[in-house]
């Protein structure tokens, strides 16, 4: 029972790392997406290189580089900050491709119709393109966010006291042993399922709105 409460106390750190990394990834992915769609070959190639770099290096390597490597340059982050930034960098690469896929799902005629109506680029994007792209992106965004909840456990390697770190520490000093990891697994499921249901509900509402 003590193990259960110890895991619950670590849930806020898991959610903090997850939400922070997703937010950083979301913000960085927006300019990367537009650069990736650029008609200028050098700009497009640079964006592709950055996206592949972010996705190609394992998350644990990013965490080590940020937490242990940057202090060489006199740049220091605490474990939570390093965990959020490291996973955020990885998230940017994946979210940029999700965004790009969502924009590609919008029929080209929609872009041409916006130009024919004389709509500004901002109005076209916010009122016409992005709502349609969001319907295509939502399943991918929800799936990635749920995966990020689980990937947040990687931050335990640099000392972030999230659920896996807490479970490991508690298991070493408690007769409950391996059972505390079953508790952690149950809590991960308890966190993931509501987000999945919420995403499905949003997707249904967006599809219904688009059908009208």
C-alpha cells in the first residue's frame, strides 16, 4: 500500500515532464513544418536535416547530452528541466511530421479556393486550412502524447523522480519488490486511457462539425 502512495506522489512529475516536452515540441514543430514545406531547396533540406536529427538520436542520448554535456559549456539544467528539453527536442521532430501529414491531407483545391476568394494567408490558414488539417492530425497527436507519457520514464536515468524512478527506488528498499512495478503499470494505464477517450471524443466532434 505504501508503494501505491509513493507512485501516486510521482504522478505530477510524470505529467509535468510529459506536458512540458509536448509543449516545447509543439512550439518548435510549427516553424519546422513551414520550413519543411518551403519551395526553396536549401531551406527545405535544412528543415529535413533538423527533423531527422531530432528523431534519429535516441531520447536517452539527448538527455545525457543536455544534462551531462552542456555543463561543459557552463550551461546547467536541473533533472526536470533537462528531461523536458531533451524529450521536447525529440517531440519536435515527430510532431513536425504529424503537422506536415495533416496539411498534406487537406485537398489542394482548398488552398486554391482561398486564393480565389482573396483571403489573406493568415485567414486562410486559421479559418480554412487548419481546422481541416486538425481532423487529420488529431489521431497522430493523441497517439504521440500517450506514447510520451510512457517515454517520460526515460527521464529517470538523469534523476527525475517520476514513476519509474520512484518505483525503482522503492523496490530496492521495500519487501514489496517487483509488485510496485505492477502498480506503476496500472497507473500508466490509468493516465493513458482517459487521454485516448478524450481524443476520440474530440475527433468525433470535429468530424461531425466538418460534415455540416
